[in-house]
C-alpha cells in the first residue's frame, strides 16, 4: 500500500491544476482511509487523483481515456439482464459498486472536462436520471472538437471503447 501512496503523491504533485491550493500532506490521512478502494480504482485503470470540484475534495478516475478494464459494459444490471443475446459480463453501475465508487454524474463529468481533456477517443457512461432510464436509455459523454458532448444510448448497449469514471468523496 505504501507503493500506491507514493504513486498517488507523484500524480498529485504532477497535476496541481486538478487541486489548486491543496498540499499532499493535507489529504494524505484521508487517502489512507480509502486506500483499498483507491487501489481497486488504480488496478482497473482509473489512474485516480485528488480533484477539487465545487470546493469539495474527491478522488476521481483521471485516466486520459475511459479505463480499459471497465469497457464493454452496459449501463446497469437491469439493462444487462434484459439483453436476450450476448449480455455483457457486468454493467457500469454493478462494477462501480464492486469497486466502492460512484459513477460520475453529468455535472461532474462536464466540470471535469473543464479541468482537463478526457475521453478524446473513448466515452464514459454517466449517471442517468430515473425518468430517462425508464425509457430504456442512459447517458454517456466524451470530448470531441474541443467540446464536451453528452449523448444517450440504449442502456443495454456496450462497446469496448465505452467504460465509466468513478469517484469517492474525501
């Protein structure tokens, strides 16, 4: 776990624009309390880092592209079970729960894209409100042409290049 803490420190110091005004020592103890979850984020390709959004401190998946080990997932368990042919092995919401993280919502995803360009070649599922979900759809986002886009797709769809980004609150 000390190796992970060192990785987090190096990532923190390399990317100060994600958490301006913070010092690693100030968040170190909070990170230690969540190291098991952060390790799962790291192992699944998330490259977690400390990010400040709306004056709150989070650990968010900051991999340049949607984490590879989280691709080929439909949106949620309901969508996965509804597929008659070739269901995905899991879903974004199920995997996020198993990792102990929450999938980014639309507001967080857009704000994150203002801090740093992400998902330039991939896309990420984002939390979808119940009304849209009741129609069978789900939201995802990406960044193309220097602009963040939010789209919809059938919640049961899945692609190798679409995963999800998650977070924990410190």
